[in-house]
């Protein structure tokens, strides 16, 4: 037990936990706004600098790989130094990345742009790891609800972030900078604000609050990691959670990535594309509190199965939607987003049960690294599938890829141990 932990008066514990959760939500809202604003123009900036669309997807891949590396690296920092230090470090590196990316646009340097967007991914890693931090602060039967609230914070970024690209570009011009550099100034401000909030408001460290919570709710959750990482990964609950999270992320990114291009190629204007993608992002984040409540009530495994089934249904719907069927694609992408959300919230909650705090932090970082690595692979692979086959084939492939994970979860559901009332 740390000195800070011992000094927390019991009567203040609930207030501190509540304040910390909302500080995490604020950090995610600000961080996601900056990240999405930069992502909105990253492909355009790469094409402008390189003079060819061949490199347009590279910044997106760099962000995803940065998030993957950041998740693993920051989780190790959190084990040694606490959650606050890890989150602030990730956001801080995200700000550094945004500054580097801004300089890259000014100097027309593609390698510098890729370096900057890679470190922007570290800020996104802090965003994602925040959900686990919130879960550690509440009783086991409320883990999923806490995760859902924090994930919901990203709704702000999904709505606000893309709409800041234009005014930020105008600001950049006013400062004598290239218009495309403006979007990278957004994360400098917003991710910087997330870092500041995390530094100031996550006191005492969330780990100290989590230790106090774990002593109240269990006998062994406060123990250090005493077994090998491999043995932890072999536990049914951990294996099911990782399979669900990676499968949902892979299939969602596989289809989502190519939908705007598919629509544009069949005569849909940017307004129609925007409506469909807005529906998708709302499905991804807007209903997160509902997903959390469902998970706390029915358990992670049923919600994971429902999420995988929804993702498969959405993939089939995308495959059979006529090229001119904007509303069908809207329904498909909304369901794709919400199916992902069900699995994301429920799978994340499953990674918080039956593990010590040290075990959780290491496994959660590794899992997020796998999630973002799978996203990078799906993003790159989706274009290849469409180029050599079709968008319909991509949808059917996505549905097929859900089958084995679904059967795996079904087979191991009785062995999964959950903590809920």
C-alpha cells in the first residue's frame, strides 16, 4: 500500500472516485477531438506532400501503429509509476507528435509527417487505456458501466473533431502557415488540455484509489503479479476477451475503411458519405452507457456474443446493399459500429475481473496493442480485397471472419468467471 493510499479518508473515497472518472471522461473527450481532427486531414496532407495518393494511407497506419506501441509501452509505465504518469506521458507524446506533424506540413516532409502521426497515436493509446482506469475505481458489478461512460466521452471527438479542420485551417493561414497544418494544431491544444487535466485532476493516482476499492471488494485483487504472462493469457476469461476485442476491431475496420470510397465510386456525394460515417461513429460511441448497463446486468459473455452476431449481420447487410442504397449502408454501418461497441465494452470489462491490478494493467496494454495491430492489418488488407474482388466480397469475408471467434466464445463461456451481482 502506498502512503497516498493509506492517507485517503474513507469518507472521501466515493467523491474522489467520481471526480476521477469524470476527469477521465473529459480527457477522452478532449483527446479524441484532437486525434480525429488530425486524422481528418492526414491522408490529404500525405498526398499533398508526396504528390501521389500511393502514400495517402501511410499516416493513418502510423497513427494506428503508434497506438499499438503506445498501449504496450504506457501500460508498463503504469505498472511502475501509476496510471496518472502513464496517461500524462501518452498525451504528452501525442502533443509532441502533433507539433512534429505541423512542422512536417510546413516543411513538406513525408518522413517527418509519419513520425509525428506515429506519436499522435500515443495520445490515442492514453485515450483507450483510460477506460480500464475507470473500471478499477468501482465495484466489480459496475465495471462495464464505468467503461461505457468513459468510452462515451469519445462521442465528443467523433462529432466535433472533423468540424474543427476547416476553422483550424483558416487559423493556420492567418498565422502564415499552410492550411493543412491547422488540423495538427488542434491536437496540440486539445490533447495538451487532456494532459493538463490528467496531471491536475488524477490526484491521488487512480491506482491508489483502485487499491482502496480492491481491498473493499475482494481479498486478492490488490496482489502483485506473481504468475507468468503466458499463464494469465491462458485463462478462459482473458482469452475470450482478447478474441472478442481483436475480432470485433478487425472486422469493423475492414469494412469501415472502404465504405467511403465504395460510396463515392457509386455516385454518392460527400454529404451522403458524411451521414453514413456519422451514423457509424454514433454506433461506435454514442450508446456506450447502454452497452455498459447491459453487460453489468447480463454478463460479458452474452453481450460479447450479441456484439459479434451484430457485426456479422452488419457485414452481410453491407455486402448485399445495392450500390445506390444509402439508407441500407447507413443501417449497416450503424450496426457495425454498435456491434463493435457491445464487444468492446463487454470484452474490456471481462479483462478487469479475476485479475490483480498488476495483472490487469499488463494484460490490458498487451490487448490494446493487439487491437490496434489488427486494425492496421485490416486497414491495409481491405483495399487489397476490394481491388482484387469487390466491396460485397469484403462484407462477406467480414461476416465469415466472425464465425470462429463466435464459436470460440460459445465453447468457453461456461469456463469464464465473471464478477457481478
